[in-house]
C-alpha cells in the first residue's frame, strides 16, 4: 500500500495554503485534487461576479497581491489567476484528477480509497471545501414543474432564465448580488429575505474589511459566540468598485420584499411573517458597526465621517403567502447556502447535521483535521485572506 506522512484532500485555497506550511517545515505530504488546483473558483461563479473585498486582501502564505489597484475589486477571473500563480510558485506535490472515494480508520491507521489506489496516511487534512453541496429546501420539490428552479451555484446571468419575474430566495451576499443584477437587467424581482448583516461598504475613507480587521471582529473565535452560533451572512458586493447593499433600499427601488420562505405547494409559497424583524436586525448591526468604528477612529485621531440617522424606507406589510403564477414568477434562484457532504469519511466525527465536530480543525480522531470551513475558528477561517492562519496552526499541531 502507498504510504504518506500527510495527505491533503482538496487543492483549493485551503489545500494550497496547507501545502505551503508543510513544505516550509520540510514535512512529506501529497495533495489530492479531483478536478483542478484552485477549487470552486473555476466553477460555481456567475459571469459578473467580482471579488467582494479589496484587492489588497488577496493574500495566501508567502504570496500577496502585487497589482496597481489595491483598493479595487477584481473580476473573479483575476482571483483564479492569483491562485494559479500561487500554485506555480509553491509547486505543491499534487495529484490532479484523482477522486477520494472514502476515508476509514483501520487498526488505528487512516486509509484512503482513491481512484488511483489505496493510500495509508499518518495524517489527513480535509480541505475539500466548506460544505460543498448546494442546499435547497425540501419543499422546492412540491412547487409547480412549470417554474424553473436553480441554486445560485448554477446561476450565470439573467439571460439564463426564462422571461418573467424572478424570485430570489435568500439575502446573503449571493442573494443580494444576484437580485441586484436581475433588477438592473429590467426583470421584476421578488426577494425572500433571510437573516443577514448590513454595514456600509466604506466608512471614513476605509473599506469595511479594513474596519472589521482593525476592530478584531474578523478574529473573534466562534467559541466566544452564544451556543457557538455563527453570525448571519454579510451582505456585500464588489461590483462597480464596491458599493452598499441594502435590502430596504432594494424595496424602495422597486423590488418586492418578502419574508423568509418556509413552505410551498404547487404555485403557492408560504412565507414567515418576519420581514420587518429581519430588516430591523440588519439595521441594528449597522448601527453597532458605525458606533464601534467611530470610537476607534476617534481613538486613533482619524477624521470621523459624520453619520446621521435618516428615515429608513419602510417596506409594505409583507404577505405570508404568494401565488407564484399570479405574480408572474417563472423562475426561482435559491441562494440558500450549502450543506455538509462528508459521507465519504467513515469516521464518527460529525454532528447530527453532518458537520465536522472540530476545534480549529482538530477532531477527536488522531491525525484527522479539517481546514477552510466557514467559521471553523473565526469569521475569516473560510476566507482567502484568513485560511493561511488556520493552515499554519494545523501544521504546528501535526509537527507537535
């Protein structure tokens, strides 16, 4: 049987960062990738997508953005180029086009069954993506087959959808950006709102990410949050040089705002009566951010941008049921996130929902680690600019 000290599963940003830190420590390892290095940046991206943070945040261990527009927001194709350049630079010991079919523990040894043969490993780092399977609610199957449905992972452009109104379900970054693009294209858009956070793109001349890093919000460990419950998705975009996304403003601009979708049957969609609360919660997050950023700015002697309480657009009272056909809705884009897909790992290190039970990547199984998960340790654990810190931590754990 082929044997390796360390096997990395996945060649996206997490797997590449892990390989870098292992190579820096002289640790023998192999990286296995079923598709191509760079991961899902090569797929599951719509045509107009731009990196949602400033170019200066494009950084992985030993490699940083070196262009002439650090405050800009590059098209996602430039992120692919950044990852390709990184892979060439670090030259990981990679096997591309190899599928990992299972991971088992046999006689206290980790065994991988792959399309290229069986491998025994002293350590395995699973860097195959943060919950890679699209999550679509079960009631979607009960809706009329005449309505075209797709997950945001399959969405590419407005031209992909049939004529008529579009229902976008979910108001995280994907939902907000796709809804905005569809609205700008002239489509009637209905947005089913979900929990989200809203903060301004810029404050006192600095991008929101700069403030989130300086305030320490990006470094807040999940263990410090009540019940380890991650914060809601941040509504953010890098389109048009980066600008504010605001669900209330969407409504004022002509989008039809709805509560969260909870059930459906035929042409009817059942909605929660929670729209007002979701918008109020997002406003509260924004107010907290402005207060904290303003205080930090004053402490550092920065010019503080004056913010005034303005009258917020109030959406009309939301219905709790909508007839899709009567509303002219011919398609639905589910921007409802992703679910765990680790059933190929036959080791009991998962919770009831299939998510890994881990503490900054380390599991109860000796030698088995995870990397690159959303909120694995902090908010930036799943981000391109943050995954390197967790990779370094796991490299130290393995070394010790």
